[in-house]
C-alpha cells in the first residue's frame, strides 16, 4: 500500500529541484506539480523498503582482465 | 452490420464483398461519426481507396495475400508512416512527416490492410486526456463525452464504432488494454520482443510494447501474426521460431490462476467488473481448465517500480523538448514528464532492482500455471472531464505489472455495468504464449456472448 503521504517540500526547494532538471514551467503549474510531488516521493520510498537482497543484484561481469 | 476481420476475410475470399465496398463503408462511417468521436487525427481517403482497389484486383485474380488483405485499418499516430504526417497528437510534431514506414506498418501493409488514417492518442502516448492539444481527445463510442482511457484512445474508439476493423496500439503501462477495456473491444500487449518497436515513437524503452486492437480476440490473433517477427533494428526484438497460432486448444489440464487480491484488495473493482471476472472463471472452468487463486506481490509494489521506470525513461526521451520547447506540450504531459525529470539515477536503478525482485517472485508464485486472470480496468468509463490530472499517480492500475514482466496480456469484454458501458477482464500468459492467451480470449468471447452487442451511435451523429 502507499503509506502515509509526505508533505509537499517547500517552494524554494522544489524550484531548485526543477532548475536542476532543467525544467521551466508556468508558476501555476509549478505549484500544482509541487502538490503532486509527494505521490512520487511515496513511490520512491516504497522502492527502498525493504532494501533489495544481495542475491537480487544483476551480475555485472567485466572481462577486460582476460586481455591484460 | 459491421463484420469482424475474420468474417470480412471470409467474405472477401468468397468474393461476396469487395475491399472497395468495405473501404467506402468505412469512409462513410468516418464521415458520419468522427466529428463526434475524434478518433482520427487524419483520414487518408485517397490512400485508402488506392489500397482497396489494389486489394480488389488481387481478389479478382485469386491472389489475395491472406486474411488481412482488403481490411479497413488504422494506425495509432505514433506509428511512423512514410509520407503521411505522424504527430503523436502533439504540437511538437505537427509537421513531422517520416520518410519510411515503421517495421510493423510495413508488415501490415504487406499483408494487405487498407490504411484509413492515423488515429488519436494521448500526447506521445503519455499525456491526456487533454483539451489543449491541436486535436481534441477521442471520445468513447459507448457514451458521448466519456473517456476512452489511453493512450491508444483513437484506435479503441475507431474499432468499437466500426470506423476501422482493426488498428495498432502501443502499451507501456496499459495503453492497449486500458482503452480496449473502456471501449469494449479486444487488445493484446504481446510478449516483450515479439513485435518490433522500430519506427514507433518511444515512450519508455524497457516497457514499450507494440500490439493490435480489434473487436475480437480472433481478429487480434490475425493481426498479431502479421505484426510479429524479428527486426534487427529493435534491440529487444526476439529471433524465435514461429509459435503455434492455433486458437483451438484443449483446456483440460490447463491451470488458470486468479490474482484475486489485485482486483479485490489492492484496487477494488466495480461489482460489474467483478461479475465479469467471475463469469470468465466459470467459463474457463466449464471448458475444463483448473482455476485456482494465486498470490503475487502487491499491485502497489509493481506500480511504484513501474511508474518510476516509465517516467524516468519518458523524461529521457523528451528531455531536450522539455528544456527547449516545453510549452509545445499539453499541460498534462508537461506535468507528467516534469515528475519524471525529478527522478534521480539512484531512484531509477532502485526501481529496476525492484523490478528484478518482482519478476522472480512472480515466476515463483505462478510456476505450473498456464494463464492468469484479473481486471483490466476498475470499472466503466468516467466522463472525460472527470478524469483527474494526476490520476496516473493516485491509484495503481492492473496492467503495468505485465509490462514490467514482459508477459502477454489481453483485454476481453465481459459485459456492461450500471451505466451500460463496457467492463472487461485481463487474461495473462507466460512469455511467448501469446496465442494461448488469445485462444482463451476467443473461447471466453464465444461463451459470454458480449461480442454481439455494438455501441448505439445514433446520439453521437450530431457532432
């Protein structure tokens, strides 16, 4: 289940997040997005709970040593 | 009387109907209905008549290419078509004219389909429903002003209303199965890798699937046979031997798992949707299948990982447009892409790690099962103007788990609800068992009788 929804982050912090992503939106849309953003935060929290087990890691293999 | 593709093919082969007559019927229906339904971005009348004439010539000399030769057809307007604008229903691509056909467009043309036009979509298969785009949103033929779901909205509306007999859709989180459900038609998201995405505008590369939509599962099977095939231009395209295309299967000994918690607890469906699922259980059971309950990870877990992957990949696809020309997107898509832009690399990787866990847990839980069954949508179509802007992050849908898994999943109509609008079930199979899924859909449709009822379109004629 999507557990408790976090509060929207403060407008200045949210503006910084958008700027970092290179996104410029009309003011009304920024505020609308800021209010929707906690739903994304809730989903992101679910991804880390519980932390993935070691056996779930994809196998990364690097074969360059064969050539060295 | 609007024929299915299978019926039209039999009549064309028997020279009882000409492809030109079928195309003219289709054009006449488009002229009568599309000013209300808005299923078409562009009607390609000249091309349709030329395709139909060519099919008629093949018919006359006994050289038909197969069951799709002469069938009125439409492409979702993210499928690239040579010399015909492909807009993604967006001002961003208003003047985009591809130089060549996409792989599946070419395969369907080779099979002889008659191209009636390009069909509405949610903007770039992700925004919508939107009223601030160059074209209005498609409307549901079962009820004026009602939502088709998306993103393959125009295809679903055009098929349900009989303006075309089949069409293409794409499905990244449910964009074939959702509109098929709300518009009362069939639509299959095939196994990941069965149909090439080359020449289809991408939404999210690890989740995008191309597939057909039609009135029946049998028609979807005919279309999928033409669309499937290896294409080196799509890195996910599989090079596998041709599958068993038969829709006549023995159901005794088959095991069907009902994912009851998806549609009863995780996102409870309407009573009519639940009735349709139970009726489908009874049909499959009556045919000899063993039906049991199966428990998968929660829909919420699937949805969180799926939404993050989809949105992050979609932002990467559109990053340059979001930075340079954001106001050429509609407000809905601009907002959804913006959320995607706030997902970090670590978030995305955590979502892919979770996807791996979900796939493993699902494979373990479904070992020994041939098919799975759950809802395709929560209930009947709402009115377009009642769809919340952030609906896609409010509740999990029933379709995204199978994009995450890459398994084939089909929507079949299972009846009608209190508003007399369609409801549906979703039948899912193991990888490469697409035709078993379609065979189950075909059997269910034959038994439940709901393919006999078409929308009454009289009230929509006035435009």
